[in-house]
C-alpha cells in the first residue's frame, strides 16, 4: 500500500526553494528521482469527482478539475509499475482501477494504492493483455486476451475468471464488457456473447449465449471486428463496423434509433445519463431522449477513447494531443504535462544546464530504425523537441543517434545513422548536412539503393576538430573521419586492420588519442587507438592482444585521472592512456575487482559515465550501478524493483556536472536522478549553495552542499565551533544527512560549513539553519 501525496509534497518543497533553483541547481532533493515521458499519446481515461486520470502510451497523468492543473503520476507517487494499458473508475466503491500492459493492477482509493499481482503472476502461454475495464456494483470486469476477469473491489481480490467460453470451449479474447440487470455481455473474438450471472457455472461455455445474424446482429467488416459494447437507458448497445449501431431489446438485436452505418467505431462509453462514441471523423453523444449530437473532428485528433463528462461535454483521449475537453458547440482545450515529444531515448549528451536526448537508433545488427523522432532538449526544467516537422533539418533525415557541442566554436553536431552529420552554427535554427557529396563520408555501399551515410559516433577534440565514425561495406575504407576547424574533411583509414570500416563509437582521451570501437558483430571486434598527430594506431582486443574481457565494446568513458573505462559484453576493463599503447607489445587493460571478481563480470555494459567525484555510473541490461573511483566498492544499485526506473535495460547515462543530475535513458523511457556529485569550475568567495536551507521541521532527506572545491574536505560545526560532522566531497558536492557523529539528529540552530581543497589553497564557508 502506498500514498498518493508524495508528488504534491515534492511540489510544495520545490516552491519553497525557488531561490536555490535560481542559483542553477535542480530543485529536487538529493537522491530523488523524476520521470520524463511524452504525454500526448493518450489512449484511456477515467473521470472521478475531482480529477480526470489519463493513461498514455508512455506515461500517466491526471487533470485536477478544480484549477485545471496537470500532475504527472508514476512509481515515484507509489504506483507499482510503468506502461499503462487502460483504467476505469468505480463510483460505488470510489476506486480507480489502473491496469498495466504486463497485467499488473493498482487500485487507488482514498489516496492509498493497493497492488494486485494475481494476473501478473498467472502463468499463460501466449499474449497476456488487458484491453478494457468496466465497473459495476463495486466490481471491475477486466476484458483480457485470455477471457473475462472479475475483480471484487471491496475485498481487493480476483473473484472469477471466465476463459474457455467459446462455442466448443475455446479460449476467447474479450475486448469489452458491460452488465445489464442480471446478465453480463461481452464483445469478443467469437462475437457478442452474454451469460446470466445467476447461472451456476459461468466457467462452463454452455452457460454463454451467442448472438449472430439469426438474432438480428449482422456481420461487420472482418478487418474491423466489433470491440465495443455499452449499457445505456436499460439496453445494451454495440457498434458493428460498416453496418451501424445496434440495440439489444432483451430478445433480439435491432438497429438503434441513432445510427451511422458507415462508422468504424473506436470507442463507446456511457455514464448512465449519456452515451458517447467515436470514429475517425466524428465524436457522437446521445442523451437520455436518444437524441444524437454529432461533432466533426480532424482525423489527426486520433481519438482512442471518449467519455461523457460529468458536467457536460466530452473528455477525449487523443493520440496526438493528450487529454482533450470538448464543451459547447466548438470549444475545446487540450491538456498534457510537459515532456519530450517521444519516448524514444537512444542516447544522451550532457552539457552544463542542458541534456540532449536523441530518439533515433539502429538494431544490434546495425540496421537503422527509420525513426523520425529527432532530438529533445531538457533545460531549466522544460523540454523542447525538434524533428523534421520543426524545420531544423530536411524531412528526409532519419535516426539521430548522437550529439556533441564543439567547445571551441560553439557549433552543435548531430550524428544521423543514414543521413550523415548535421551541423548547427551557434545560434542557427537550420542544420547543414554533411554526406557523401560534400565530405569524405562514404555511402554504405556505393551504387546500391537505398543510399545511406551511416554515422553512429561523434566526438570533439580540444582543438575543435569533430571526429565521426562512418560504417560502410567497402573493404579497407576509412571508418573514422575528421571535420577540421577550417571546414575541410580528412579520412583516416587503418590499413591492415580488418573491419576498420565497421567503426561504431569514438572517444577522445586527455592526450588527444582517438578510441574507436569496431562492430560488435565482426570477428575482429574490439578497439583501435589512434594518434593522428604521429599517424600511428594500435588494435586492442581480447586476451593477450589488449586484455579486454570481451571484444564486443558497447561503452567508453575517460575518468578524471585520464584512464579510459571500457564496457564490454562481459564486464569492465580499464586502460591507462600513454604513448606506450603504440610501443609496448605487452600493453593491456586491467580489470577492476569487485567482490573478488572482475567488475560486473557476465554483464553487458551499455554505458559508463564519470561524475565529479570520479565515481563510475554504469548502465547494464539489469539496472544502473554506481561504483567508487576504483570500481572496488559499490555505492548504489538501482533497478525497477527499488527505484522508479522505467526499465532495467539502460541505454545511456549522462551527467550534468553543474547540478549533479544523472539522466538515465532506458528502453522504457527517461529518468533523472539527483546525484550528490558535481564539478566546480571556479571556487568563489561565497561559494557554497545549501539545499534545503533552512532545513524545515520534519525534513528527513539529505542536505546537499554544492559549489565546493572539487573532492575537498568539509567540516560542519555548531555556532560555538564544536565539530559536528566532517567528510570528503564527491566532486563539488557534499551530502549531509543532518546528524552528528553519533547518528543523532543535529539540534535546532545555526551551523557553519567550512570547505577547503585538498591542498588548502581554496576555501569557502556557508551557514545552515536547522529547524525542528
């Protein structure tokens, strides 16, 4: 059981700390999470007395009707899962029923969340989905891919399951259900069916009545089977695609008084007083006198569900605009929390105060996704999304897979896996595209269609040269290319190295060497280290060739000591960067040891990021890890079971060193963790920022002190100078739990914070007020 009040509490705290936010810090407590999902693709909704809850393809939110504000909802608020399937509200028990795509279920009642895992744990062969929820007399009827499931909302348990109810006892898919008097009616893969709930055994298929042409119900378009059914004005209604609306009179089916024969119905719901249904072009509402009012709508609205609003008008789950309210003849309003335009998150690039997420991608076999998602940037708490439709680049550009800022000239670059390299001049709103026509980049296979210029990796060196990888199928062709500051290009082949044309990622280390990973599918997978000044290069692979635990390289990062950390399909390896790479025959990686084994041995390492404390954030297929500077001590481990992560499959981790925020891109969406490590570029006299300050009575979180000399020492004393706590900062941030050395909460009062660099050359102070 969880409580729904956490999100609003966080909002109140954030409101009290605007001054801290203005200083460039994220207004989230240390160690807290925020989830970021697009909320425009709405697919289901439910209205309560106070709110409208909306399930989207990627997220979950509610509209608070009293002030028309929207509030995102997630595991942070106590919900049990991600990726909603559908939802419904039962007025009799005042319960919101939330169904997830994996058939997990939450019940929200009186601000408390109760989790039901019966269906989640139910072993089944084949698909297991919940399509629709209908509530009646404190029961919820779940229409699923394996039958009809009845929940008792008072007891919070599964009451019955009806699966093998086809004409010969087959399993049927139930698309929707409704109840009229003593019978339950379903729209199923076997057509419209009904059973008397007083029957001794509804699990017996002989207890179910089937309706067809003999009962006046025509066959619809087989490509658009009947999936909607509803009770309205003491009758059962269903829409048969291309045939019209039909009503059951207790004996047989007849054409409804309101009818639209050409409709292909996507939604039908009743609140008892009014009935609403929709097709691609129309929203239709029927009142108690069976009078029909039709509203023509733009097909781009893409209505997935329509509900008659309690106080008039309709609520629409729009697959393009989120929640839409129609009221009156023409009035409409759309609601959706701010978020990225798409849920795709292939990789992330961080710079001070900004994250850039790219939504393209390619498969493990290096076939492009053909994604038009573009890229989206998170800055100052707001998202801005860009794709071909925004005019920033041509409509033909697909699969943006990487991003980097050139610190020398301020230009911004995007790698496209299929269309080359995109360049934005500082302040420009339109990209220049480099491809096979105006650079040394090659087509995948010259002379063959379709034509692709695949750029999977991009990096910038200290002189301002942009380095890109260029996968192609031309033997011995260059896989690494350089865009120089003067705008000229140079190709850099590696003669003698097989599969050099399958280059994937590129990293520039502190010595200016380029580390290039090769295709994970190639027999010669591994790394090439390149010194373009001296024109020398070295291949590093498994075992004695370079010491990699596995030749499949997925991630690379340079730490604060200049060492190169490499993530493979079998754990982590570390290289010390020096000129001996090219001269020593025995040059090899070392493997950090954690719990007497090589670090994360057996794990696929998808991403490595280094924070201000030189700690390593590592993304794997089984969750997110934070290790100490050497990798010998685990600091944190996050999974979907102990955190709000949308998925355990981590694609990329990036850190904004100015705030300590850690953005995590997963295959299920984007999350940000408020980390406790920053980098201080310059120590000011009044350098320290304290969050929160004052520390209010009842606060039980972690107090963050930032702006410190990097990896310096911090002492906290009371006003009389008695030492209360001390320790070393992680980068430019120190986390204090508000206790003394004995673990007791610090008494109310004012405390002094004194920080200095390791050599004592940089010092600064601050005050913390603690209230109890």
